[in-house]
C-alpha cells in the first residue's frame, strides 16, 4: 500500500513581548513562511520524493526539522502517534520558533490499491 502525507497549517502564533525582550529584531512579527490554511501534500514514489527534497525549498528548514519525523512515519505507512492522538494517522506538532510558532496537522493518507 502506498501513502501520502498532508501537512496543514492550523495556526500561527506570535509573542511580541518575547520578541521585544530577546530578539535582535524586536519587531520580527509572525512567521513569514506560513499562514493558517496552507496545505502541503507530500508523495514518495519512484518519480517523486518530496520528503528528501523538503518540497523543493517550499518549506521552512526549521519547521521541517521539527516535524519531519512524523512526516516520514506517515509516508512509510506507520502510526504517527498511536495512543497520543485520537487517530493514529494524525499528529499535531509545531515548529521550534519560540517567539512565533506555527502549529501543524500532519496526516497519513492511505491510497487505495488502484491508485498505487
């Protein structure tokens, strides 16, 4: 069975008080890479490998570092977070930017046999 992985941006947050106190640019604001509702569909096949190419530069490397383990599990057909979420094919995770985190929903999509 083949699998795809969908990443959806659920929410972006910004903590201006932390940016003001700790950042070189205290007016950095929210993440410039993502907005709620952004969706990315990843495939891993003989012709296409979105995982190893980080969507050909369309994804922030810091965010990718934080969520790639869940994406890889999904693309391999594994349980992303069995027992933690109410659906083992789904995980909620966020990037590691502490002053402007982005919250992602990562979903394993199981393809019917005829789509392989």
